[in-house]
C-alpha cells in the first residue's frame, strides 16, 4: 500500500505528493493543459490517464533497455510511484525533424529532416519561460557538472534511438521531445514524463500531428490524438 502524503508541489500538468517512504513520491497526472508559458489554458479530457499510461509504458521500456528512470510502478489510472530525485534545472530537447521553436528560430520549414539529431538545453524556470542556454551557462551557474552533462547527453541520444526504434513500426515519427533528469544517490536518472505533452509524434504516412500541438494550435481532435497514441503504443 502506498499512502498519498503531503502535497509537495503542483505543476501545470502534474501534482507531486510525498509517500510514507522518503525515497518515493507519488505523481498525479492532471487533465489540465497549458501552452505558451501558461498563457493558454484548457482541459484535455482523459489526458492525465493517457499520459500516466504512456509514461509508465515508455519508462518500463527504457528501463528494460538499460536507461535508469525514476519510475517505480503505476498505482492507479492517474497515479504513478517514482523515486525522489534531486532535480537538475536543465531541460533537454532532442530534435530529429524541424518543428516548433526551431522552425521559428532558424526560419526553416516544419518537417525538414535534420541530417543528425540536435540536442538543446533550456534553463528550467517557469518565471523566465525556460530560456535556451548552453553548456557554458550550465557550468557557470553550477546547474550540473561536466561529467553529469556528458552522461545526460549520452542517455538522451540513446533514448532517442530506443524511442524511434519502438515508434517507427507503429507508424509514429518522433519529431522531437523534452527530457528532464535528476540525481538519485549520485547517479543520473531520467525523470518527469514521456507523453504527447512532451513529445511531437507525427503519423508516418499522413504527417498528421498526434500530440499537444493539436491543443497549442487549435487543430481539433485533441483527445482523439492522445487516445490514438495510447492505442498504437500499448496496443489497447
Ligand atoms: P519547442 O519546439 O516548442 O521548443 O518544443 C520542443 C519539444 O519540447 C516538443 O516536443 C514539446 C516539448 N516541450 C515541452 O515538453 N515543454 C515545453 O514547455 C515546451 C515549450 C516544449
């Protein structure tokens, strides 16, 4: 039995609770959705259930393939048990195809395939709107050590390979995604979530967007897109 203890933190899409074990936290996934640093708000019916399911599934898959993650087990429809990490305030974005902010920044059309994956770093700060930073900022601000960042990059490229290999037979193109890492007894461990909130998934044949861009850009069929990703990924 895992008791839901004191609420530690409420974010835009998830709530973190303490449990009776100081090493474990309970994550509750919400239906609430935000975009553009919280300026756009809405509810995506069933999103919490879908993202919990998908994150649990991806974390288990990555764990089986040698990636350390914070995932312990799924507790209910919307709840998952995770290891408590010391959070590293760097968001890691991996891109295989140009989309979103990269298209804007470099003036490239969305859908342009990159010759090799591109890794980017952002400073995890809601107040600042997660500004882009580089390895020198990370070092100077003591956000992480050189050694830790080498390990984080290695894991991020490996995760990209593993996710693409899994998604491609399911007719999902992994365009880009965001990862967060933390420290667990000195070891670098993958945290946060892996879901259509934090990844771009495009249908391989039609190019249809099956992710949060449907909400960000008012494309309609938002709930259906999340459901479709669950169907393709988990086979149910
Ligand atoms: P971007 O193109 O807007 O920079 O987004 C890159 C990827 O990161 C995309 O898969 C969505 C994800 N992402 C988040 O998970 N959280 C965020 O706050 C943003 C802006 C993007």
